[in-house]
C-alpha cells in the first residue's frame, strides 16, 4: 500500500509541475469543487501502467480549460472506495470520469483505456456543455 502511494507520487510529480495538481482525496476534492463552483475529473487507475498514462496531461492544449472548470482527482481502484458507486463497476483501466460536483452524476460518458490528448480535449469540451 505504501509502495503504491510512493509510486503514484513519483509518477504524478510532472503533473503538479504542469499545474494540473491531482489530489488523491475524493471527498475533499468534491468539497473544494463545490466551493469553487467547479466539476470533478476523476482518473481511476489500477496498476503502474495506468499511472504512466498520466503523462497525457502534461502537454494538453486544453489544460487551462481543465484547470479553470475542474478539480482533478486520482484514485487507485483497488486502494479504497471513496468515490461514487457507479465507478465500482469499472472494468477498463485507466478510466477518466467527468463528474458533477452538485450531485456526483456523470457529465459525459467516461473515457476508457488509453487515449490521445486530442480525444481527451474533445471529451472535456463535451462535458463542459452539459453543465453550462
């Protein structure tokens, strides 16, 4: 368990430098999103291969949009269950969920598996339309 945490931190350091700043505390992030009138982006992973995929966020053309409208959360599927019940049924990893901070419903269909940064940016725009 400690090894997974350390591994997560090591792989996420470039993301914090890039300004996205993933949190590992879902409940605190939900509270923050509500207070800042933002939505949640949940990155759900299962193994270290999924963590390596996080590099997609480092050079996103839509990173300013992401930071402006979302609080980013990263959770290990096997580590704990502090995320909405719908995510328990996830069987494809990594999966990115766009979640409403008001009622924890999905703003767009999840992104499953490995995607390109352009695919991510398109889905981000789609999710923004649903809460504007």
